[in-house]
């Protein structure tokens, strides 16, 4: 696999940090998650990772972390600004500077924060919805006439945070192959979301943009256009319609009209859409209502069969369970990279493994670091691995890590 042999230290966090680590682990990296003592975890983004419990505030624990990071290729820091520096584990210690040699100058030190590190919001707490709000993107998303809505915590946490962090790590590793030196990868979810949303944000700044230049809910891509929207079906469920281009709209409209019940006419004047209804904005309200009432005449299964295998750009909205069945289980690693032709490349089946118990691999990881029995016992006695592991010991010889 592309990242086989890469050693990654991931400090336990929420959403974006674990997702960046998952991307690396899924592509062959050895990812060790650092959990706090007495930690519980509901992190499901743990496939292929291992966990060790270390008390970073304990002197022996801190020394152990320095040893581990000094031999790693990548560190993922998910904390608010200044936390790692206060722990004595900031990037300067490992990467060094102009006059000071670092402990691991090949380290890629990746940091994910919510707000930009400079500016009026740098010291605030926040979550996906707040980062999305400051990016300018939330104000453009569909919703009611009075306010926008938000797409779970996908855009800022995972796309603007986790994916951008993984991308930054890979870019830094490529450059390290040339320079031999690591770098700091600095990701904030407001800026990451803005970069991800370059297309709509640039369109919104253009005075006469036809795509996203008008008021929210009046544009082709934000729910304003009947030919790019979601419709309810008889008995429940929905169909997604995305026929933007004229040739796709023509295919959609022909199939839709032919598949309605005989004599269907929700308006007394016998109005029905034509090929100009897609671009004639004055007809959009009536066209929208026509499609809404038309899709309600039959079931999702019926409409799925009507449009399946056509160029109409229409697909059923699947539930998570239905999508899992279609994808053979948990979301598979993507993109797939292979030298084999597509027809010969089998898709790996990946099952969800639930959460990773904090500290599950502590003993295994300590042995890999070369610590002998006395050194491991010393860490336990010092409380470096958490007070719950501490036991009354006799006289134990001091031993450096």
C-alpha cells in the first residue's frame, strides 16, 4: 500500500483529526492513537489503528511521548492552539530552527484547529456549524426562506478539516522526499471550508453569475431550480433530480411526462412543463409544484425503475442501511489506487469495527519501542500510563527510556 511503513502518532480527538488518521491508516500507515488515562471513546474512525494510554502531564509519560514522536513520520495534533506547547511537545522541539537542532527534523507536524490562528475568533471554542458560518458557505446553503440549513457536520469537520489535513500531510511528505525535512501542516476548518467552496464563493462574488449569484434559494444549485431538487414519493422516500444540462433535462422530462397517470393535470388550465421550463425562471414555481405532485403519484420504486439506466440524472435517495447494502458494508477506502486494470481490481470489503478501546495496544506498542520489563514497570509505577494501572511496587531500579 502507498503509505506502508509510515509511522503516525494521532492524539485522540473528535471528527477531523481521527478522519485524517483514518485516511492514512486505510492506505497502509501505522497509526497509533494516544489516549488519555481514564478515557472513554466513541470514535468510530479507528479502522486499522492501535491505541496506547499515556498521561501527557506525567513527567515519565511526557518522556515516553517524546521518544515516540522522535521516531515518527507524522504527528496529528487536534487540540486548540497552545495545548501542545504547554505540554512541552510543540513543533519547535522536534523540527528545530535556524540555530537549534530538533529531535526529529523529518517529522510532519499536522495541526487542526477550528478558527484561523490569527484574527478575532482565534481563541474561541466552536464546532462545525460555527466554522461553516464564518466561512460564508452556510449563508448560501438551501433551507427555508428565513434561514439556511446545514449538512450534518460534513463540510467543515470532515471536508475542510480532515480531508484538507490528510492532503497537507501527503504534500509535506512529497516535499520531504526532496528536502529531507519535515514541515508544519496548519489547517483551520474555516479556511479549509472556504478553499473547498471556491466554486460557489467565486460565483457569489461575480455580479451576474447565473449559478449562485442571486438570493439563496433562487439559483440552479441551491434548491431554486426545479430541475435540481429532491421530491417526495407516494408511500415515503424521495427521488433526487439533477438534470442541469439541456440534453439531460430533455431525457428527464420526456420520461417523467410519459410515466404520469393518464390525464394527470394538477392545474385547471391543463398547463404542463416543456423544454423551455428549465430556463424560464418565471415558470419555476409552477414547474416545481407540477413535479412535486407528479412524483407523489407513484412510489420511489416505480420512479427508480423509470429512470434507471437513462441519461435523466435521477436517482433514489437511499437510507444509510440501503447504501451500506449497495456498497457491501462500511464505506470502502477511496480513491482506490492500483496498477491493475479496473476489471481485474477487486474492491476490498471493509467491515465496521465499532470503537477502539483506549489503551488496547499499550503493552504491544511499548515492546515495539524496545522497552524492557523494568522500563515498562517503571512507567506503570510512575503513573505514566494512568493511575488505574498503577500497583504497589517494591524497589524498582531506575531505567531510562
